[in-house]
C-alpha cells in the first residue's frame, strides 16, 4: 500500500480528486499528515477516513522504542509498516533540535568501520518514510508546524547512503522544505555521502542548496580503499572535482568528515597531506575519533592524538574542528546505527 506522505500537496490534490474527495480538503489533509495525525485522528467525515485508509497508509513511521543518553541525545527505534526497523538520533543544541534520519534500511557501501552496512542493503526508504521520521520526532517533542515546530535542522547521516537513493531523497527534500509541511530551510539540512560522484553533480544541477558533507576519511586513494570500497570506483580527485562543481553552482561551503582510526590515518603526516589535498578550496573539516563498533576490529584514535591532529590542521590554515561525540553510551553515535530485529518473543535484539 502506498504511503500518503510520499506525495506533494499538488499530487495529493489529484489523488483526492480520483477518490471523489472535494478539493477544499487537500490542505487540511496535507497539514494533518504533516502534524503526525493518522486518518482516525483527522477532523474529517468518516466516509473520507474510510476511503483513505482503504487505499493509503497515513503515518509510515512509528516510534517503537527510544533510549536517552546521559547527554540528552535520544536514539529512536522506528518501525516501518513492513516491520523493518530503522534508527534516528535526536540531538539538542543551543539553536534547537537536529534530527539525524536514515535513508535506507541497511546500506550496500560496505565501509569497514560502519555498523549500518553489516547486513548489506535491505531496501530504500520512500520519501514519505524519511519525512515520517521528522514528523514523529517533531510530534514527540510537542512541536507543531510553522513557527511552532521543534525540529530545526536535519542531517541525512543515519543508516544508508542518501545518494544511492537519489529520487526518494530529493523528493523528501522538496517535501520537508515545502510551506505546509515542516518548512525547514535548505540551509538547515546537511546530506552526508561517501562520494557518489554523478549524484553530487546532479544535486547541484537539480538546484538543491543544502550543505554537502563528504565522508573522506583518508588523504590518498590507497588508504581510502582500505576503509571504503567505494574508493575503488571514484578517486579522491574525482570527488573533489564534483565538490568544486557543487560549490560553484550553490556557493555553499562543502564540509568534509574525517574519522580517525588508530594507526591507519591518524599521523601528523596524514594531517599534512590532508591540508595539501584541500588547499585552495573553501572547506571545513570535521574530525571525529572512530566510535567503536563491536564487529569491527578497528580502533578509534585517542583524544590526545585527535587534538594533535586538529591542532596541526589549524596551524596549517585548514578550518577544522574536533567533533563532540553525542549519544555514545546508547550506541547512537556516528556509525553505530544498525538494523535491529525483533525476535519471536517481541524482544529487540
Ligand atoms: N552513507 C553516508 C551517510 C551515513 S554515515 C556517508 O557515508 O556519509 C554518517 C557518517 O558517520 C559518515 O561520515 C560515516 O563515515 C560516519 N561513520 C560511520 N561509521 C562510523 C564510526 N564507527 N565512527 C565514527 N563515524 C562513523
């Protein structure tokens, strides 16, 4: 069954017309869906509720469980209508709340340090399933729409590779930034990719102006191949040239992520070649010691080494920050999200 949140207000108008539902209901139903209401909770006649629920799912994402970290970060386990489970992470900052959403169930990119890819890709999420995560988290916080929404920022950095699900992800971007939905500005949305070059360019050509974040993690192709299989397909040079194209078209500074892995990519020589690589290109670098993932035998660098690494970059004139890790104690930190299963007794594994 289709999920009604997959559709824009204009598409909804056509759908309702095909079900003989009057046009004046369009805005009411679109807004109610984006407020997180099910058909039963909407203030509409029962025959309309029946028509809609016979044909469509209203809310595709339900909060199955949540864990709250010592630092206030909330990790949600979301259940989808086909019982797949995905995770989302809610972080509180001075300016508001950021939600980290998943874009796929699992992932096929195979990065050596990441938990989301352990079982490969199960399926893509639809636009409505990505939007549904924002809607339930906003509702959880008591948020409404417009000025009264609680979610202010979105990062597409949960499970999955967003640029491996291009159509649905870009549809989601159009929906979540639209007036009667959450109306979140593109400036407040970041998309993180391991570097699917064609789709970085396509994103710029299609007129999106979100913050592009690249998971770089190495300063040369040899080292990158040891950590990320995608490096066999696209060289760092190709990725950087796509980033320059993105910058030229959007005027948005590209952000690079660099996970520090002990004895792999964390020497001061690595810092120097990283600076060399990004020379002359306005970028910001987020450095983060690898978060431990049980099944992966890679270790994060020490905090001391991470500090030295960032100091070296700063000394060389590269804008860089050492990121705080949030939600580590609840397995909600970067790279720790995974698909969970429910066993026959209803326990979450
Ligand atoms: N597929 C996308 C987005 C999901 S991963 C991407 O590759 O960017 C979000 C970020 O978490 C990426 O920068 C990823 O490299 C990083 N990450 C993955 N595993 C990690 C781990 N164990 N510790 C720290 N960061 C990790």
